[in-house]
C-alpha cells in the first residue's frame, strides 16, 4: 500500500496540471494513469512506421497562458508555432476562402463585398465577449449551495464578483452574450453574412465536437468556446505544438516530476475507496491500494460516478442525474501518412493554405445535413472534414519529403442505429472520409501510405472518452458554468468529501486548456489549508 496527500486518477493534461500546481504548493501527489503514456487526449504517437502525429487533439489555442507560464512549459522545451494561414475552405465550384493575418478581409471581399464590410464588426464582437469570458476561465464559477453557512457566504461573494466582471460588458454586448449562450450559430450567422463559405468559416467552430446542427439552439456557445484561445499572445489564433500535442503533456509531466510528483503508468483505477462518507484512496486494476487525503478525478464525470464508485456511496439523486450526463461528440478521427502533399482543385499546388485548418464543409446547410444523415443512418455520405497537415510546420513528424495529416471528421453517430457496431463499419467510414478529401484534392487517396482510425467507440476504449465525447460531456447550457458537472458541484468538489473533479467535465469544459486542472488544485489547496493550516 502507498500513502500520499493527493491521488489523481488520470494523467490527461488536466490531471498533470492539477498535479504540478499541488506539488508546487508542497503536497505529495501520486498520479495513476490507465494507459502506458501520459497525456490522455493530448498525445503524440507513431501510428505508421516512421510517421508520428497527435493522435486525438491536434491543434492548440485554448491552452491557458498562465498555465504555460506557471508550469514553465517553454523552459521544458514546448514550442508553439502559428500556422502560416488560419483556415482554407474550398468549395465544390472551385471558389475558396483563405483566412489568416492580413489576408482574411481580401479573401472574403472576393466572395462578398457585404460580408467583408461586416466581418471586422462581427469578429470584434466575438473577441470583446471572449475577453470578458476569459476572466472566468481560471476561477471556479459561483456554486449553488443550500443553507447559509460559511461556504454559502463565500459563494455569494463569488456570485457578486462574477456579476461585477459581467458588468464590464455594455448593454449591447450583454445582449450579444445572451444570443451567444442561447441561440443557434446558424441563425446568428445568417443574420450577419450572405456568403456560404463565410458562414461556414464561423459555423464550423459551432459544431466542433458538438453532435448537433449549426441550427441547434446553443451551438453559438460552442462557436464562442473556440474563440477563447490565443497563440503566443495573438488572440483567437490556432497553432501547432512542435512534436505534436504530446509535446505539451510531456512538458507538463516533466514539470510535475521535477516537483516530486509520482506518475504511475499502466495503472488503471478499479475503484475509489470511500470510508465514512469520505474518499480516502483508490484500488488499482492490479489490486494495489493507494491511500490519500484527497482524490482528484481527471476522468469523464459519468465514468467516475457510474464505474469507479459504488452506487451505495453516492447520494441517490446525484447518481440519478449524473447517469443522464450527456456525452457524444459525433467525431470520427483519423491520422494518415502521406507520400506527398495534396493539391486542391480550388487552389492547386503547395502554399500557406496547406499549413492551415482545411475545412471541407462549404455551407451551414451542408453541416446541417451531415448531422441529420448521421442521426438517421449513423454517418453522412457528405461528411464534414477538417484536415491539418502538421508536417508542413514541423519536420519531426514524418520522414523527409513525406507528410502526416490529421482528419477530424463529423458527423457520425456516437452509437450506430439498429444495433450496428462501429467495429464493423470503421473501415468503410474511413474510406468515405478519404474519398471526401479526394473529391476536393484529386490524387489524395492514392497518396495515403497508412492510416489510423478512431471511431467514437475507439475513442471511448482508448481514452475513456464516453461516447467518444471529446469534451468529457456536451457543452450545452445545462452542462456549463455553474452546472458543470451539476448545480451544487461547480466548485470542483464531488458529492463525497475528499473527492474532486479536475478534468474537462468541470468548468470551463473541454479543450486543451489546463484550466479545470488549475482550478481544482486551488480548491484542494484551500480545503487542505482549512483542515491542516498552512503547514499541512
Ligand atoms: C479526437 C479529438 C480531437 C480533439 N481536438 C482538439 C484540439 O485540436 N484542440 C483542443 O484544444 N482540444 C481538442 N480536443 C479536446 C481535448 O483534447 C480534451 O478536451 C482534453 O484533452 C481533455 O483533457 P483532460 O485532461 O480533461 O482529460 P483526458 O485527456 O481525457 O485525460 C483523462 C485521462 O484519464 C485516464 N483514465 C481514464 N480512466 C481511467 C482509470 N480508470 N484509471 C486511471 N486513468 C484513467 C485516461 O486514459 C486519460 O489519460 C480533442 C479531443 C479529441 C478526443
């Protein structure tokens, strides 16, 4: 048996972030990870001989700058570079949109003079609201508590401070905020813009990891969620971590280990030990026991409460609700080894557009149909694909002259209809995704030397992402902010004393941010000081 101060279940980037902050504050921390590598969904692996890529998450923007600084990730060797162009959207008629610093407005103007005129205003509106919401990222949202104890008074203060942050919005910005939290991205974009590709540029962010039509209420929030980020101080920009997303989590793990954190791999947790209504440790799959003052879970909340804790140990109403925690991103992820770079009909040959997020989804209607098809048949014959070719920015991933590409594909049903299994259909759907890219870049299919396929079921099996949910739970209004993962538990504390949520199922949700890990660590430290004083 091992004894420690904090045991953390999962070495995803949030588990590692939480571990590093706790260890920096002087606590003994033991991280246990089911897989043989650290990183969770932010990991780089060789998927074809000589070809490495980010396996799941594939692009950086949301990683919080304070987390980068506090964990000294740059000193640990992390280097994040900007794409030379941000996005490239080819259309079937041969037109295209190419965005990025100094080129977006001209490219939009070639499609629609009207859209070019309103573009800056809309982008500024999103940025201004994102600026205010960024202030909520590294703090626990107000938590709803019953009664009038000290904790309730603290939460009332938190609510007051949160309201004060929101008061920095003008009345008109508050109206936009309400729109962005409640309406569909499709409606908002149809009101502002006229050209399909321009709407698709913003609309794509509304369906990333969101198994819904861009016309579904609430999809505008998902669009906003993807605007929170920045790369090297440039807001709203997406970039690439040299070495792939695993470079981020390897740097985090180095910092954590430097601070004395023990990271045990191939060490899945079978059960959380609960004694006298308090979480006091974990039992691993191999039977080993680790006892701790605090248990922090980096895993999906539904997995935590329905698989790792005995039902009798949980309040019945809590368990009943968490069983209905909504998972399922509708995402099908592939990595391909390429013999050569693709050449797009809309913009042939090499160029900066090949360093960008290449979005095959030429209109909101196309995305809407992809969702409706997936609901009816399991996947769409005209799927949405974002392709990134990170080897255009990073020569550590593929042999000289060869390339790797990430394909992030939607929509597919998290569970197939009529009892069909993803295991029987993953190859067929992978062929479809490659054919879809090939229809915009002829010759792409024959350039594929090898491929890795991750259906929603594969994502669940490999990473513990239930229903393949890339965010550990849908980013719907009933699962956000003070309701993530449930009203009354937005303060990173679970329903059992000593148990904490430090993964993406807690505020501010999914993405490689480090924020839930940071925030959970602050709460654990506060509780520790309350129990043991500053010397604890
Ligand atoms: C396909 C895909 C594409 C994505 N693309 C992007 C992107 O480009 N950019 C971006 O910012 N975000 C992206 N995301 C979202 C982002 O990767 C995740 O939201 C984030 O990485 C989750 O981090 P986490 O630390 O909270 O959890 P995870 O990374 O899920 O880590 C949880 C860890 O817990 C471990 N675990 C599970 N069960 C047990 C157990 N019983 N015992 C011990 N350990 C256990 C898992 O193995 C895992 O390592 C993507 C996600 C996916 C899946």
